[in-house]
């Protein structure tokens, strides 16, 4: 009897130990659960419990994020993994629709129907010369312009049609209602359209920077000039500032650019004159300190340490002039190319080489544009407010 009881106790202890080994701790909720509750991801080896992953996906999709990263690393979850984990069909349909919208928004020839109750997209290749487009959805068939993306305006340019719409909506009651809404959300100037996909974006007035990232199409653009940008946009003579609320005036940009053209030789010569002695003297000093700290770390002392440090310094004395020559030989032509190549082209773009046509402020939403969307937004259960990176939020209906 005692032997049977002992074997039973050993068996139950072994079973409990196996159960403990077969459990994992979720890094999100910190609960231990069976391994079968932790779905494997194809993009990375991290594992979280199904409940936490579903809640995480629900939050991300509700905020219109399509490129959803693993909750523990920056790897993007595969769409198949998202479909496997999600159990909400409506949420999955929304995720697939956001993916489709992002794919279409990445195509520069995609145009969205401007009708307030339609989200039909037209892929219009080669329509720049014949800009009249027609919505293909049954029951809509709205005709609109390829260039300004508004209702078709025969015998009018896009600017003329925009001014006509402004006059027509100046006394519109819906426009007044929209003004009240915009005053509650912020200034009207703080609502603009993404230059790639046209999604309405509201920038919070919290002193954040002007580098924006659209959550719908991942377009990176400048809030001031509303153009897609690169990492050097705010270093170029565009007049856009990283933190400011307004770009430089045309006069200020021209004065700054002309001053750069005239003062560049002096400034570049001064930089080169300072850089050469700094490199020639600084590299041996840096090398000596680096070798000395490495010797102390490896417990090297005495004559061996002095010999090692001296060898490093002597070698750097011969190498530093070569580095200085290469730095100046490459850096000076690059700076001269920028000053006398990029800056003159910028001057021409800003109107120095010719008069500019009258244009609306880039990206600024006109009352008639938002007024057309206002009735649809009122029909929605709520207005979707979507986080825009660290710098703002995107507002618009969930289609």
C-alpha cells in the first residue's frame, strides 16, 4: 500500500512538473498559460497569449494602423497571422479595407470619388491631358477632375472652379456648422489633406514638429509646404522650418539664398581652414587616449604600454593628413555643388526666374471640401480620430 501511494505521489508530482514546463508566461499580461494559448508568429519568435494579441490588434485596427508591429519588437505582423488571431469578422474586414486603401494610396494615379457617400477609387493612368474621370460605382457615376480631385468643372480651370465653390459656400449653413466644429477642434488652418492619399489630417497645436506621417498611406510630408519630403528637407532652402508655424516669406527666402550665394566662398574657406588643423591634431590625440584606455583595460603596463601608445600616435600622425585632405577634397566640392546648384534652382522655383501663378495655400482644406463631407460624417456613429505618430491626428469617417 505504501509503495502504491509513493508511486501515485511521484506520478502526480511528475505530471504537475510537466504541466509547469508546458506553460508560458505572457509578457503582456504576465499570466502563465498553456503553450497552446500562445500562437506562433511567422515574422518573429516572440509569443504572447491569444487574448492579449486580440486586444492589441483590436486597438491597432480601430486606430487605422495597417502596418501592425509585434508588441515586443518592430517586426511587422504578417496579414495571415492577423487573420488567424482575429475572431471578429467586422474588424477583419476593416483591416483588409485599410490594407487596400493603403495599397491604392501608394499609386500616384489613384483618384477617389469626391461624392460624400462614395469611397470608390479610380486608377487613372495617362489621364493628365484628358482629366475628366467618372466613378464606376453603380448609382454614383460622379464625374470629377483628375487634377484637383473635385467635381468636374467644364470650361473652367481648377483655380477658377475652386474660387466658384468658395463663393457658392460662403453663406452655406453647413459651412457655418463646420466652422463651429473646426473652432472646437482647433483652427481651420490646422486641418489639411495628405498630399498622397487626400486623407484629412488635423495637427494638434502643441508645439510639435512639422514632419508628419500619414497613418493611411505612410506618406512623410511637411506640414508647412504639404509636399512629400526626405530627411534633408529642412536643411534645404525651402523656407520650411522644423518647429515653426509658418514658412519663411518669399522675400526672406530670396535674401537668405542670395546671401548664401555671396557668402559661401568665405564660409566654406573658413570651415576648411578650421577642419584641417583640427583633424591633423585631433586624430593623434584621440588615438593616443583610445590606445591608452585599451591598454589599461587589458592590464598592459610598463614599457609595453608606452610602446603601444607611441606606435598608435605615430601611425595616426602619418594618417591624419591623408584623412584631412580627403575630407576637404570631398566636402568642399559637395558644399559648392549644393550652394551653386541646389540654391539657384530653389530661387527659380520660388519665383526669382518668373512670376508665380495664383494658387491656394498648399494642402489647406477649403470650406467647400469639408462641407461636402460633413453630412456623411454626421451619419456615422462617431468621427474617427486616429493618432498620427507623435505629431498629430488624422480625422475622417471610417469607410
